[in-house]
C-alpha cells in the first residue's frame, strides 16, 4: 500500500512544524540568558552566564512541588497550558520559510486567541492559589494585557488588511515579494508592533521578567520545583515567539522561498541572526531607560495604540 503524495506532504509539514516549535523550546532559555548577560554587561556587572537558565531549570526539576492547600486544578494545569499554547503558535509560524508549515495554526485570529489563553491562565492561577500577593500580581498582569494587546492586535490587523489575508504565511510571502497594497500604513503598523513586542518581551520600563518576588511576577509566588521550571520555560518561550512573529512576518527577508534542504538551512541561519539582533537591540534600548511606575504605564502604552490607530487611518485612505 502506497501513501498518497498529498498525505506525505501534509505529514512532512506537520513534522517540520513540530521540529521548529521544539527547536524554539530548547533555545528559549539560551535567549533568556542572553538578555540577562547583555543587561549585566551594560550595567558593568559580571552577571550570569549564557547557560544559567538551563542550570536553574535542571535544579528546579530536581526539587519537590509544593502547592498551597487552597490551590485547585487551575494552578496544576497552568504551567502546561502556558508551554502548550505557545508551542502551538510556534508550530504555525513561517520561521524558516515564507510559508506556514501548518496552515490552520498560522492564522492571526488563532494566534490572538492562544495568546489570550496564555494570559488568562497565567492570571487566573494567581487567584486560584488564594494568596493576596499572587492576586495583586494577577490583576497587574490582566491590566498590562488590556493596555498592550489592543496595539498588538490592531497593528497586525493593519498589515493583514494590506495583504488581504490574516494568514501569517501569506503576509510573510507578500511582504518579502514587495506586493503590499498599502506599504506606508504597513510601515507605521510595524512600528506599533515593535512597541508592543518590546513590552511583551518583558523589558524595562514596563516589566522585568526575572523579578519573581515583585508584584509583576505575583502569580508565580506559590510555585516551586518542576512546575516553576516549566513556567520559566513558558515565559521565556513566549518572549521568543513574540519576537519571532516580528522577525518572520514583518522581516521575512532571508526565509526560504522553496522547500529544499539548502534553502531551509539558509533560512534557519538567517532567522536566528534576525532574532539575535532583535534581542540585542531590545536589551540595549531597555538599559537606556529607567523603571516606570505601573500606574503610569497607560500613559505610555496609549502612544503605541495611537500609532496603530494612525496606521489604520492611513490604510483607510489607501496609503
């Protein structure tokens, strides 16, 4: 019995999508360590090494999970939902090629819902633990999502409208081919998207991803052991995936136009060069800023939302 070519092609793309998601999962702690190392060097500190996050994860995996008595099922499943939702997003992104490996997962609407699922479980787990400190951190996370996610969604929507499709593969291929119907509005939307990606990556002045004992990481207060290790991987993977969306959709140059081994290898190399450059630029920029009072966050994020609205207006007038 022979397998039809259509099924073989579908199986190949599924395997390729799983491969790129697992690759990002394995490299997420490395890029988190890269951010910490750059921050330390700019601040004239020695800081942790590139592999420190891997060592922390191994250490946490050897310890025991300790959960409060009031914690329910939500607290138990939250770490796996975080990692699982971001892995599904990574499977559908056109990272190394101009095309999405798994078409149904590479749609803007699907990605928005998966990011919402990520933030919902991350926030609700803080309330589920019945800890007042974790509850405050959960409310802060929800507030930050309300302030940032509209900019992220609207900027991507403007690019999708200019392309004529909400599919990331189509968006990537259209931009790489210079066939955008409204290039100026897409450029303004890309600026707004970069602003929201910077915030979602947990950068100063809006956040500090490694400050577990502050309010911003309140939902993690009651976690320990392997669960905490999985959450750390999930948070660093989310930062990497958000940056990957910008690198693969807005800057698709260098991605493989054909599904051949040499083209994919070149696209993979070029993708990680772009991703590393984005991390370095974000780290350098954040270290030129001071921490911001959370109550003032809305006054800054409204600027990014205004830029995304301006991009939408430019699209409506055909620019």
